[in-house]
C-alpha cells in the first residue's frame, strides 16, 4: 500500500473520504477547509493513495477539538480502514507512522477516544488493547479515553470536568457538532429541516473554535446528540434515522 501526507499544497487535489467521490461536494469542501485551518496547529492527515480507503488523522492534544487534559500527547482524531481493505495490516501501518512521527516530535504518547464495546465512528477497543493501549478515563456516558505512553513516567491523560458527566439543561434534541466530520455539512441541515417539518424541538450547535470544543459538555464533539438533557449518541443521523429515534 502506498501512502501520502496531506499538506496545504496537495489538499485540493487529494481525495479524503472513501464515501464521497465529488471534490466539489459540500461535505468534502467543509472537511478540507477544517483540515487546512489545522495544519499550522500540527494536524497530520496520512492516507492511502487509493481514494482514502485508509487514513489516520492526529494532532497535538493541546490543539485537539475535545475536552481533554493531555499536554504533551498526540491525540488521534480518527483511524479508519474501510471495507475490503480491513485485515491486511493497514491499520498497523497507519498507527506505526503516527507512533514514529509522534516520537520524533517529542510527544509523550498517544491518546484516542473509544468505548467498552465497539461503537460507530470510535476506535475499536479490542484493536487498541491488542496494540498496547490502556484506558485512563471514562465519562458517565461510556466514552473512554485510551492512551499509549512512550515512557512509564508519562502522566495519564484525562477528560476535563465539563465532559465527565455529559449533560445539557435544554429540553428537546440538542446537537453539538463540528466540520471535522464531512457528513455533518450535508446531514445536519437535513435533520434540522426534518425536525421543523414534524414539530420536533431540535437545536444544532456548531462548534466553531478549538476553545469551544475544549469546553464542550461532551467528550465527543464531532457529533453528540442529547435529548432532554441526556446524552444519546455520537452516530450521525439522516432524516429517516432521526424520525425513527424521535418516535421511540
């Protein structure tokens, strides 16, 4: 497998999402704009040359768009291998590149979000355990912070207090989201419209800055849906999924 690192010079010509082929799609445009703004903060997007079927995205934890305390660590936003590309060691390639790069940059280790059982858009806990990651913190909604220290004296990362007990005061559906996930640019407006048409209380809060993300009431900021104050899911909704959820 051949790999390439995204830069400001090649981001417009490189494919970034295996599910979207059109570079002019609003989803791709929003994600590329978000990535381009993060490069100066140390973000790395390392991917396969084959239509981004495999990629890893990581950033110094001080600049992560998540409410964590992990100074000196590298935070992995996403490690993704899709479809028929699974089972060929490509995850190991990507993680190995991240480890080597992070060590060369003087980082203390890696950290990443996961859960007790595999959930959509979160790292597989069994794979992380196999690679030597350990759990260092867990929020009340079951989202866990896993870490892989490079030395035994490295301090454990942890969630900030604002995210430890995910909760909002507002009634109805409340969604926190960012442009880190490309699908949000398309599907959040669809869910907003669906909610209006069916008279369902719904408010989408777009996180626009690192500071907002680092003080959010949820460990996951790419997509976090609440109902009547309680956390529901990090799985992206389309109109059909949302109506099915609201009908429960």
